[in-house]
């Protein structure tokens, strides 16, 4: 393949990869935007739902009231009157939290049911779970501040709602519950009023089952467009390169043809030039025998030139231009006469022709002239493209299905690669047979044969492997109800 075309192919592949990467980047960006949009949209719908819904709010009141009571008795138990202190903090804090969690556990089922009911009112059509996690609990009085829990370093813990991990959820909102509390400790003279503030920070999380699928489904249009665009660019590049290669091939084939025809024309022209020069010579002019012989040479070369030009003109005809003169032909006789003439033309070579004509005494309507040309082209190629000392050709003729004349020409020649077979019937196409020297041709023989067979509404096929000989088969429809005679 031409270097320029190779560079173009590599450049196109790189452009495609680059284009694909840009598409992937844009799709990823769109995915992020769509995802954020979807999550925000859902978040907005359910944000602070438990604050705004009186039923859910009343459930929150239950654990909040309980927490306050816990704190009172907790502080009381410690027995400190002057400050708010929680004794051995670690143990006490854990105890406080675990007691609170026991409470939320006991009301959780009811809370979840109520939450689902409230959610249903939003008509979100999503499989959504909700939970509250505790972020911070700080208790303060006028002098001291006591951090019961802070999530810096520790993970927020689940307070109420559905169970799912933080990675599976999306944050909905934060809530800050601040309350001031006054209460009395001791009795009689020891009676004393106490006051403390609670700062309780929670965070709400939601878990949407199959959210990725939902987002991807929302992007289906983008995917389809991106895919079609990529396919279009790929198709465009593929088509352009394919066309370019085809054009290049046509140009090569035409150049080859011009080289071949120039080569073919040179010899007769040079001979004619020499002959005319000779005719100017005195000694030739005085010798009538020499004049005749030289004129004979000029005539022969002229005929050769004429034949060459006719060959190019005729063999370039398309099947629509071929005018058939069909006549009933006794096929066995007709084919044998072609084979006999052919054998005469190659008698200097060691050609062994095996005939398997399985049609006896049958009249078939065809154009004798054109079919002779087609068969001879195949037979001549079987000799031309053969390097063997003993050239073996099998010729077979039979009737298929009672209405098809099938002719097979098989040889033991150089064969044709599968790649070359694709173009074999194209005008001017010649295989670059580097190993086989001095084989002249214009690349018209098989083209013309194919056109002749097409004009007969038939097909020409080739089967071959490089170095393993070739089999050319043509089938043409003939008058119905003919039989192959199985005796050979
Ligand atoms: P030409 O013989 O003038 O080159 P053809 O159209 O008859 O043109 O053949 C085209 C090409 O097909 C040839 O160049 C040759 O390489 C290949 N070819 C044709 N017949 C045979 C064959 N029997 N065995 C191998 N190659 C063949």
C-alpha cells in the first residue's frame, strides 16, 4: 500500500481515538451533571420532610424528650451540684448514647412506616430509604461545655430510619436541635435549680435503589447521539479511505495498461520502421524479391497492430454492448472443435488436455463466436500462467439441473491468491506475477470473458489458491430439459 495512504489510515485511526476520548470525557461530564441534577432534585423533594410533617416530628419529639430525661437523671446520678459534669466521660457518654439508641430502636419500625407513608404522598416513584445519623452532641452550662459525641475522628452513627452505610447514601440535609433545659435537683434545703443547653446535630441521608440505572436511562439520548456520531465519523473516514484506495488501484491499473499496450505496440512499429528504411535502400529497390518480402513484413506488422487495436476495442466492450447471434449448436462437436484448435495453437508446449464432455447430441442455443472466445481465453490463460513443464488442463462440460450449461477449465498453474481473485474480472486488471516472466497481456481477457458470459445471462467463477492451480467455471442458462450424459 502507498505510504501516503498508510499515513492517512494511521492519522484517521488517531483522530477516531481522539474523537472517542473527547466523547467519553463529555459523556462522563454529562453523567456527573445528570447525576447531580437527579440527586439534588430528589434531595429537594424530601429535604426536612420529618420537620415539616407533624407525624414524623412527633416521633422525633419522643426520642428528644427521652434524651433530655436521660441527661437529667444522668447528671443527678453523678451527684455534682455546682457544675455540669458527667463523671467518667468515656463510659458515661457511651452509656448515654446506647440508652438513646435503645429508645430509637424501639420506635424505629413505626418511624419507618410513617416515613414511607409521607414519602408516598410525594409521588416520587423511587425505591428510597432514609436515615438520620448523629454528627455532634454537646451539653453546656454557663461554665462548662461537654462534648458527648463529635464525628471528627469517629464516624457518624445511625440514629433512626433505614440501615445503610454512608457510601450507599447521599446526604440530604443537616439539622441542628438546640434546646435549653431547666430542672431541679435535691430536696428540701438542698433543692437547687439547674440549667443546661443541648446542641444536637444530625444529618439526614437517603439511599435510592438503582439510581445509576435511572441516571443512565435519562442519558440514553446522549448515548445514542454520541454513538451515531462516532459511527458516522468512522463511516465517513472508512468510505473516504476505501474510495481513495480504489481510485489508486484504478490509476495503477490504467498506468499498467498504458505500459503494456506501449510495450505491445513498440515491436511492430519498430519492425515497420526498419522495413520502410530498407525500402529506401537502392539494393533493395533493385531486388523485387526483397521488395515483396519487406512489404510482406510491413503487412504482417500492420495486421498485428490492427489486431491489437481490435482486441482493445472489442475486448473493452461491456455486456450490454455485446450483440449475441444465438443459434442452436451441437455442443459436443462445437466444444471439441474449440479444444482441437486450441491444442494446435499450443503444440510447441507439453500440454495434456483431459476432456470430460458429458453432453452427447444436444443442441444448445448460444453465440458460437463469443463462446469460442470465452473458452479460448480460459484455455490460453491456463497455459500462459503456468510454469510447469507438463501443463495439465482438465476441461469439463455438463448440464446442471437440466437448464444450465456448465464449463469448467482447471489447470495446474501458478494459481491466484484470494485477494487477487476479488479484482480478477475487472477491466485492465493484471496480477503482479513477479515470478513468472515475459507473460504479455492487457488485463482484458477475463474481463471480456465475464462480459460474454453475462451477456448470455450466466456467471463466471474462479476457485484457486496461490501455487495450487486455478479452476474457472462458467454457467449459462440454456433451453430447458437437457440432460448430462453420465458416460464419459
Ligand atoms: P491478461 O492475461 O491479459 O493479463 P486476463 O484478464 O486474461 O488478462 O487475466 C488477468 C490476470 O489474471 C492475469 O494477469 C493473471 O495474473 C491472472 N490469471 C488469469 N488466468 C489465470 C490462471 N489460469 N492461472 C493463474 N492466473 C491467472
